[in-house]
């Protein structure tokens, strides 16, 4: 009987895809998973059979970038389609500005239900916070203000509860509760699933850690957390099939930045926190069986800033007073049509410190308030939503500009120097590991790309100063 019902649901799901243009959308993101932290890029140590399978059935991106080399800014780029410096989300712990139009708010215009599950890190998980998931367009949320480990305390629409279990599986289970409700009500949905792994400190479950008995404890825990994500993705895909919506669901997986030790960058230079390829090039796969009918691999440069405009384009949503976007719709690429990226990509790691956000402490304090009626604590993640003014030529920090295969990287000099920056130019098609600096061979290209970079940075500062609202 179960088999008959599942078959019927699959048939209905396929029919509804061909008859309607409202696919379900699931956006998954790991926390600090590097480009080389998957089996399908040649890592023979880590066990990621589900992601490896997805890479052979879906659309695999070999040049996919996080908008920033650290977590909060990249997550903000997913929500807005904009470089995070435009709304002051410079580093970890900075929130979304309430004035920003989010992806969750946008898809609601097309009749979608919205849910967020896992790491938020774009504001508080207090219901009343202006930058909470609930005040950023999500109907249902089971979220943490930062990374979290096994048996986490999570905020369910503002009410803190303990969720026993391995952290990634807990996250997917919460999302599946939401997804099941939407299927029952026959409503299209957006589910944002942001894992808290493999962020340090690495604490894998006994089950996944035991798969790596020959590794040092920290490495076994790191690899175990990656396998924990993989297991959770496996359950998610399996249940989409049971719900009969796998074919009509766009499932997008990526990471928020490059790896830190003991993670792997796949041989790319640099790591998390840098604008070298190892800090911003991340694994990414899209599955959408009714549209992506066979495996494809692309080296078209794409970015987390493209997620928002792609989904808005897919659903035909018109956004009034849309602030300037940095991303582009890659829908033609997803659909298998000819596509090349004409719009360059800018990166800018502004020179400023991050803001510490301890999810376990914040959730424990909020839970105590709710249980005892204690005086509310300070919403530490509220800081950063205000609009300040910046000089239009304040280009401090590392920055980069990508035009096709060409990458210009500008690094600040730490010592006093006539030139405050050191420049690097790479052709990534021929030099993916950024080993040969071509600055002296192509002075005209360096000049033109520097001018384009600074024009873009000035545009970003105009946005940062509030001129988009």
C-alpha cells in the first residue's frame, strides 16, 4: 500500500511540475566546508556518498563562489542577491538590515510558504528582534544565532527548545516537518537549511566519528561532521521522494566559505578568511530532476549572490523598488541553455573585526528567561542594523575582481609603503591554484580591472550609506 501511495504521489508530483511553474525550493548550506571536502573532487578520505551521487545526477558547479570568505556576509548575500558590504554585513556576527528585501519576503509574493532551519547568523533569534528570521520573511523557523553542535538549543519561532540528536540530522528533521505540512496543504515552499557543521569545535556523533578510526581525534570529528551532513542530505532526498515532490523541487547545495584546517581546499591557495580561491571557491550542486534530466558540469563562474535573482527570475516575481543587485539570474544555465556570465564579480573583505555570537550561551539565556520570567537580556546581534556614513573612496581591506577567467586580487600592505596595496593577476583557466602573478605581463588589464573594481566599490559604499532605501 505504501509503495502504491508513493508511486501515485510521484506521478502527481510530475504532473504538477509540467502543469505549474512553482517548483519547491530548498537551499542547503554547510558551515566552513571547503572545496576539497567532498569525495567527488578527489578526497579519498572523507565519506560523502550522497553529495558524490548528487554531483553525478545534477548540475555540478566547478567555479562556484561564496560572496565572502566568512559566514554571515555570505548568508546575507543569499538572502538579498547583493554583496554584503552594501548593507553593512562586513564580517561574522553582523546582521541583516531590516530595510533589505529578502528572498523569503520575495517568494511570499508568489504564494510560497517559507521556513528557515539551522544556523541563522544574520541577527538574533529572539522573535522581537528586527533581524530575526521571523522578521526577515520566514513563516516558520527553527534556528540558532550561530553554529551549533549535537543536541542543540534552537529557537522555534522565538521559543527555545532542546532538539536531541546529531546536529545536521536535527536540522533536516525540523525542515521535513515543515515540508510535510506544506505538501499536505498543497502549497509551494522555500526551505532554507543552513547546517552548523563542520564549524569548529568539531564534535561529530559517535556513529560518524567511528567511520574514521585511523585519524587523529580532531580530524575524525571534522570528517564525521561532514559525513553527518551527507547523511542528513541523504534523508532529505529520500523523504522528498516519499512526499512525491522530488521531481518538482529545486535542491541547491553549497558552502558559506572555504575550509580551515583540517579541512581541504582541493589544492586551491588560501583558506577561510582570505580572497584567495581556497577562501571563496566552494562546492555547489543543483538537483531538479524534471529540469536537470542528466548530469552536467559547468565551469561558468557563479556565486551565492546569484541565488536570489535566479529564484526571483524563475518565479517571475516583480520586486518594487528593488535595490541594486550584484548577482545575475543563472536560470538559463540551470535549464541547459547557452549561458555565459557577462557581469563581473566583485569581492571585498572590508578591514574590520567580527562580532562574537555564542549561540549556546544566547539560547540558554533566552530559555531561562522564558521559563523563569527573568529580565530580558541584551540583543547582542542587533548591533549593526543602523546606517552609518562612509567615505566614497574608503577601499580598505582585501578586494578582488573577476572577469571571466581573469582575477585581479588587491591585498593591503601591512607596512608603510608608497603603494598601500599589492596587486595580483591570475588567469584561473590556466592557473587555478594562483601560482603565477601576471601583473607585469598585462599592465593594461590590471589598470582597467582596477578601475572597474573601484567603481564597483564606490557603488557599494553608496548602498552602505543608505542610498538604496
